[in-house]
C-alpha cells in the first residue's frame, strides 16, 4: 500500500483514459467508456476517503517530486480533511456529468467527453496540489476545457457566455499569479504550500497579496460585484457544464480562501474580514432578490448560487469553529444540491426544450417522481431541517451571530429569501393547472436519470440526519486552520 | 595576429562559415534543371543548417574569443544560435509548398534565408559594435529582399519598400549612436566601452544621446512602440514563411544584441536607459494588445501580437541579472515554437484560391479537421499564456525575474495587458470551434508542413510540462556570459 501513488492515479486517470476514447468509433461506446473511467475514478476516490485518517490535520497521501529545480517548484500533492471531501465531491459529480450528457450531447460526443475528462483531471489536481505553482497550473488550465464546453455545446448565446467566463476568470487569475510570485520571494523562494503557511509575512505585503488573491477568488466564487459572468455561463452551458460550474468550480474560490488567504495571510484576513463579510451579506440578500425575479429556471438557480456562496464566504471569515465548519459543509452541500437542481433542469429541458418558468405548471400530475425529487432538492436548497442544507446553514448562522448580530440578521433574511424563491419555483412549475396538453411527450425519470440522482439524494439525507462523519473528517483540519489564523 | 590565432579564429567561426558557404552552394544549385529542384534546395539548406548546428554544439563549453576579441562564442551566443537554427529549419520546412503556391520557387529564396541566418549568428556572437552592425546589416539586407519576394504582389512590394526605408533609418540611427559611443569611449569593443563607462562619474549629455540613439535603433528592430509602424504592414505583405522567420529569428537576434549591449556593456549607466525601456515596454504591450483586438486579418493580428510579446520580453531586459537574461532567452525559444506553429497553420490554410489569412477563413475548422484545429488551439492558448502550455511558463519566468527586482506594479500591468491580449487569441479558437463551417476545407498539408507542425506543437507542450531542462539551459547560458564578460574582466 505504501508507495502507491493513489492521488496521482486519481488525478490523472481521466486523462489517461483519453487514448481509449480516441480508439472508439461509436458514440455509445464513447459514452460508456467515459462513464467507466469516471466511475473507476470515483471508486478510487471513495477508497481514498475510507483510507483517510480523520484524526490529524496533517496532509496525507503526500507525493513529492522535483519538477523545476531551478525555481524550487515541485510536483507535490496531498490531502487533508478539507480537500479530501472535495476530491470526493468532484469524483462523484464527474460520472454524474457523463450520465447527464448521455442524450443531451449528440454532436461531437467524443470531443465533449474528452473535454470532460481533461476538466476532471484539472479539477482534482486543484484540490490535491500542495505546490502553489502546480495549483496555479491546474487552476488556470481548467479555463481551456471549460471555455470549449460552454462555447461549443452551450445554448444560443453560448459564445458570449464562454468569452465572458474566460476573460473574467483570467483577469482575476493573473493577479493571483502576481500574488503567488510575490509570496514566493517574501517567503524565501518556495512554492511549497505547507512552508508558505508557516512563513511569517509582513503585514503590508499581506494586505496587497490578500487583495490580489481576493480578486481571483471572488471572481470564482463568485462574490458580488464580480458575479455577472455566472448567470450567463450557467444559462448557456450544457447541463454537465452547469453541474461542474456549480458543483466544483464555484467551490474553488472558497477553497482558495481556505487554503491560501486564511492560513498564509492571517493578519490581512482579519483586517479585511469586515469587507469580505459585507460583500457576502450583500451577495446573500442581493442574490436572493435577483433569484426571486427570474423567469428562467437556470438563471434562478444561478442567482441562488450567488446567495448560497455568500453564506460560505460569510462563514469562512467569521473565524470561529461553527462558522468555518458550516461554511465548508455548505460548500459540499451546495455542490450536491445545486448540482442536482441543474440536473433536474437539464432533464426537463431535454423533454420540453424550454427553460421559461412560465411555460411550466402542473408537472405534479404528469411526472410525479420527477416533481417529488425536485421538491426534495428544493427543500434541501432552502435548508429545511432533515436535509443537509439545514446543518450547514445553521452552523454558518451561529457563526455569523457570534461575529455580529447584524450580520446574523442579514443572513437570516437571506435564508428566508431562499425559501421564498424556491417555494415560488415549486408552485409555478409543479403545482397549479397543467401547462401541457394530454398528448405531450413528457415521460418520467428513466433508469439512467435515477442512477444519477439517487446518490445525491442519499447525501442530502445522510448529512441532514447524521453529519458527524463529515464534520469529523473536517474537524482536525479546520481546528488547525483556525489556529493558524487566530492563534498567532 | 599571428597565424595560429587566425586558424583558431576560423575554427571558432566555423558555423558561420558553413552557413555562408551553404548559401553559395544553394545559390548555384538553384540553377539546376530538375523536377526535384525544390526538394533538393530544401534538403541542401537543411543539411547546411544541421552541419552548422553540429559545429556550433562542438564549440560549447567555456567562452571562446576570436578575431582579436571582437567575436565570441559563449553561452548567450550558443543559446541564440540554437534558436536561429530551429527557426531556420522550421522556416525551410514550411516554405516548401508555399513557394509553389506563390510561384516564388527559386534558389535565391533559399540562399537568402541562409544569408539571413549567417547575419543573425554574427549578431549573436559579436562583441564589438562594428561586428554586431555588420551582422545586423547582413540579415537586414537578406530580409529586405525576402519580404518583397512576391514582386507581383502589391502588398509584398509595399512591405519591402517600407521595410527598406524604415530599416535603413533605424540602422542609421544605430550607427550614429555607435559613432558617438566610439567618440566617447575610444573603442567599439563592448568590454572596453563598459570599462570606460564605469570610469565616468557623471554621464554627460553626449553619452545620454549616444545611449538613446543605440536604444532607438535596436527598438526599431524589435518593433517596440513607438517604432512599430512597419511591423503590421511588413508582416502582412511578406510571404508567410518569411513573416514567421522574421517574427521569431530576426526578433530573437535583435534581443540578443539588446541583451549583450545593454546588460553587459552599458549596464554601467543603467539609470540613463532603464526608465525609457520601462515606459516603452508598457506602451508596447498596450498598443500590441489593444490594436490586435480589432484586426480581421490573422497575419496583421499576429503582427500586433508579436509587438505585445516583444513588450513582454522587454520586461525581462528591465529586470536584468541572471534571471532577467535567461527569462528573455527562454521566452524567445518558446515563442519560436508557438509562433512558427501558428504561421504553419496559416500556410496550411493557403491553398489555390484560398488565401487563408482572414480570421473568418477559419470558421468551423474543428468540425472537419479536429486534429489540426486542436494544434491551432494549443498554439493560440500558448500565445495567450495559459498553462499547461509553454507560453505560460515563458511569461511566468519573466514575472519571476521582474518581481525579484521589485517591479511588482510593472508585473501587474503586464498581466492585465495579457488578459486583454487573451481575447484575440481565444476569438480564433471561438471561430474554429463554435461556429458552423461556411466552406469546405482543403488543407495544403505536405509531409514537410506536418513535420514542422508536429515539431512546433511538441515544443510548445513539452516545454510547458517539463520546463526544468530548458530553464537550466537558459540559466547556464546567461550565467556563462556574465562570468565571461564584465564581471570576469573588470575585476
């Protein structure tokens, strides 16, 4: 067991599978092959979680090889309690994306699946990287497949959305790059993330680097006011693209805060915490109101993401155990629930080819199972007790109140807003008179769709009723992180 | 100079002699009547380039001085010569089909390419301003003719005329600066100039003027703003392989002398020129990036892109030091791979009636030719500086050198310009991948073009993924020169 490069295998298995796809001629075979590769990857990730020792904050499964000796760059990967969860989430959503694209993608299937596999490798790499340069390479390289996925297989306005996504993210990332290089020199020429966490960095430099990082992560999260690429990208992207965006990409911004801003720039993080919290509070309320006003299913969910990610960044910068735990759990939850919601939109869109909420109504009578599960995930999204959202949001709220009463109050208002727009969505889509005539070719969930949805549903209930396994994995790492931020 | 020294000098300059001899052989071979003439000319030229490369690699090691110290083979020269050989070989390969299409298949074409190579090699090895100037003029004269080779094409003729006039002006300015330096220092030897400059307490107005003239002359050759006017017209009008050659090799040669003159010799009076170079670098990046946004012709767009890249590479000159020098060198090597690759793509599109140099000509290429579209995508993302391609590492290393010297604000400006520049590269990706094809593609893919595309893409990807070895080469080369020159000689 020792010496087996499990993480590298998990990261590079999807890319290694590309030659197999190239050999296949038949679209159906390509789909199956991509599914098989990603399922194997998911099983490996599951193994990783099971083999992970949750009592220590130390990076586990570490691998280190010198990459560019002259600049002190190494290929270093490893996972702690935080990243292991996101490796798992990414691997889980990976094969679900293949299932979601089974019928929706019918042109250039092979190219699409190759993009999906490349994307998967880069995303997994981001969560495993222990070297800043390596992290940046994965982080930035993701733009290429994502740009292509949105731009080639997206909706009518896909080109605009793809370019907007690309340029927003790139502009933010490049400042991040400058910040990285500054950190490199300040800390004595190292890109090693663990060493950088220990480095003492002067406050004046911390503030500048923090701001550079803030721009990059804020674009990715996205935080108000740099969130405007998200609705466009979400609406235009194919279902799999939306799932990846909501489920994994948005988490990376928050993960960046967790992995870099907080532990490496603790003083600046505290100094700028009011700013970040204010932006988060604005995102929660503003995103909520925007979601309330949407007529397009995907846009509604996109804006709800802005609001929900506001909870995450809020929790991160409260600097208390509850806030942090809640934020990270909420990141995981949001990936599950929003991923599922986009899947649902994709499923119904395949049948009706409309995303306008006004075109729907009374789905309950036509596709009861679909409606039931949609309702279930909507409840999770509005954090009803018994679902995963409740646990995460409750923790964030308690953290927010500990930080300041006003902050808590704003967060509560946001939580109420989420109930308003999700319930409104359910009422307009599922209830009321049916908008479709009798011979309408609507069919309920088929087996493929059920297989894609069920694991997500399991996590909703599992975390909702018994979140301890998840919190236990997170706890040592987050405590360690808290020590790094507040402890010195 | 005794006989032994002369023989030694000849041995040290063997590569240059081989190339010039080769040029003459090719010139005569062009008179042959043979159906295989083009293959013979290409093959002969490639053989001479390979021989010269072999001879050059034989000279690797500690710096060697020849011709009374006016000619040097050191790390810097070796590295730049490697770039020239690579660029020349790729240019020869991508020319094969194009010269037939454009009806310019003649022995002189190949001979001139080799003469230009010889000129650039002399530039890289010159350690005396006059030797450098001689190399500069040799390559410039060869390029003047090559740019105007399509003599029945109005654009090509116009480009050649512009290039000759502006090139002559810039050479004149450079020469004037050179003469002023000679007047002040009493020598044209770079080491001698360095020694006499370091003796000066306060730079007088004549020295400032001399340095500014030298800078101006060189920046003309680099196509830096505000001396960039000739670049788009010349790039658009010249035969495409020549544009590729010009954009990588000629630019690299100009950078070679910039590095040698500025970082080895007049670094003593850095305070005179450093601010000017900073301002020019920023302007160059800005003009290149913003003006490229509105271009519809891909060769013009790449011209502005090359202006922007020159601005970025100038930042390495600003940074200076070992990292600064080696970052510029690595940048130029990587730029050679990705830019020649992109030009090879343009040549691939040139077939019969299709000129293939409008961006719209690429509409929907990915649908029918996924492999070649993917290659183009890699070149474009590399030019845009997105990892894991080599273009990213090139820019990254420049940023490292720059921030090491404390130029953080400059680094921020550079990356923001880069974000602007990314738009016009991904726009071509967009056109290729995201629009339905409007025509049937008939690509002019010859075996030689395939080889050059594969070489270019291999370099672009390999340096991106394993940059370590190439970085070491660049650093050793840069370190070698410093050891050999000022630091070693002055102390």
